[in-house]
């Protein structure tokens, strides 16, 4: 039986994907043509992310960005008056300061005449303090034996100091194994020495006491 060979051009058209069958060789993609229609100097549309939208939503309006026609303006002396936005801007310029919208949901919105740079710094400082207060305090543990040597004691004490400086509590305990239970006095002396070494950064939250075959004490960060 004789085999009929098809032209190479037909085979190439068959392998070509459907969306490219109408394109001439070397033709740009549709997305590129759409970008070219906006003009050679047009920049691509900016990418919008959820984080960017949240940042814009939290942005404080100042000066001419304030949209309200009537505002309650608070001057540097603490006095406040309800005036038109043009009058509020005029007062801010007279003090050589900025008009900052601090309560946009109020009726009318509340604006304050302040130095915006200083206002922003104070807001950032308050945010850091609030985040520091909301941090979860963790309980770190440090373990000793009645015969812990000086090097090991100093090494663990340095770790405990860093825990306290980071705002965490420290639970130190001495483990008594077997006949070590007869050395309770050494364990008490070790924990007392431990608390004395850290008295500048921590305070006693729980004095030394026996818990089974352990003698434990807890130190809390000393907020001065």
C-alpha cells in the first residue's frame, strides 16, 4: 500500500496551538499590543496588594488632603472651635504647623494643629509601647545540680539574665538525684546566689521551695 505524505506546512499548522493559529510569525502577544495602545511612555498599571490597601486606609490625612468642609480644630493651646476647613488651614499656617485629622469619624471631624513629623514620631512610639505590653511572657527554665561548678553556674546565669532582659520569667531549679537529697543546704545556697547575681534585672516572684526532689525558685523581670 502506498503511503501519502502530507506537506510539511500542514504538519506545522497542526502542531501550532489554537490560540496562535491566526498569528503571523514573530507577532507580539495580545497583552503586549494592549500595552502599546496606551502609548510608548505609559507605565504598566501598579500592582495592588492587600497590605498596600491597608496602609492607605490607615493613612492620616493632613492639610489639603482633609476632605471635610467643616472641622473641629484644636490649636496648640488646647482650645477648639468648629470652623470651615479653609479657616483651619489658615490657622495652621499662622502657627507654621500642619493640620492633622485625628478623628475622621467624628461629626464634625476633629483636626489638630501640630508638627506632623513630631506627631508621627509620637504615634510610632505609642505603637511600640503597646506592642511591647501585649507580648506574651514566657517561663524559661534553668537547671542546676547541687554540685554545679562555677563555669556552668556563670554560663546559665548569663542565659537567665538575657531571658529577664527580654521580659520573660525564669524558673531555676536544683535537681536532687539519689543521695543528692542530703545536700539541700547546698541547693538553697546555690539558688540564693543565683537570685543575688540577677537582682539588678529581676525580682523574686517565688522564693525557693521544694517540689518533690526539686528545689525551685522563680524570678520575674524587674520593670524599673
